[in-house]
């Protein structure tokens, strides 16, 4: 039984194949497109205060969600092209981060 992520990857492959876009989907091009989409996501927050960025109106949240989806989809395609399991890579990175940034000791209660 395929996971949601595997099903999404397959749908992305089929989408690109149907449009003959695979020829453009080199790792370099996908990484470039991912960077552009991440910049488009950032643009929605460019001049907001911290408080404004935490309480986006519903229409803005929908636009941000669409940009996040673009970033996610390009990242999935890049991982697929390179044969990288993103879930496994993320888990491994969290282990490395835990080693690199251990929880600081807490002071004993007074």
C-alpha cells in the first residue's frame, strides 16, 4: 500500500510526463525552481511585523498555502530525481540536530 507521499510523487511524475516536462526537470533546474518558489513564499511576509505574520487574514493564508505547496512539490520532485527519501533524510537530520544542539541543563528549583 502506497503512502500519501508515494502517491503524490507518482502523480507528479505522471503530470510532468503528460506535458513532456521531464526534459526540463534536471536536479539543477528543480533546485532553481524551488529557490524561486521559496522567494515567492517569503514575499508574502516581506513587510509584515512579527505579529502580522502570525495572524494572516484568510485570503492571505490561502495564498501562502499555495506558495508552500509549490515549494513542497518542487522539493518532492528534486528528491525523487535524486533518489532521496525525504522522510528518512528529515529523521536523520533531526538526530544530527539533537546532537549538535542538545537541550541545555535546567537550573534546579530554588
